[in-house]
């Protein structure tokens, strides 16, 4: 399993979450709320409590639990400056909100 996180996305997380070198962020698959029914990426500070893979970049540790690797494998996590938000794109999954 492999995913990519850009320097711009890392800068966003460092600034917004006041992260320092050595901190860990974990991504997970989040099932949408009322009216959505789709999927999105969630994150929390810390490491998963079961098997996971990690990517270390620019002093931070980015983790994905084994159960969520199907969604993040091939994912590119970037920051769109025009919209002021982090973006998630996965060429393996045509529509990351409603994967088939």
C-alpha cells in the first residue's frame, strides 16, 4: 500500500493543528452523515491501535490502519490553495465519495 502527501498538505496540517516534529496523524475512512451516504477521509492525532502502515515525511508520521488501506492505496493528499482545503484524489477509485 502506498499513498502520497504533498508538502503543501503537510504545511496545512502543521499550521492548523500546531503539529511538531515527531507527531503522528492517522487517516481513516469516514462514512458520510445524513443525506450523504458516501465516504470521505477523516484524521486524528495519534496512531491506530491495531496494524497500520506509515509514511514519514518532514518530521511527521502519517498512518493508515490496515482496515482502511483499500481506500487510501494510491491516494494523493494535497492542498488546494484556491479553495483553502485539503484534497484527496485516488486514480484507482474514480469517485472517492462513492467508490464502487
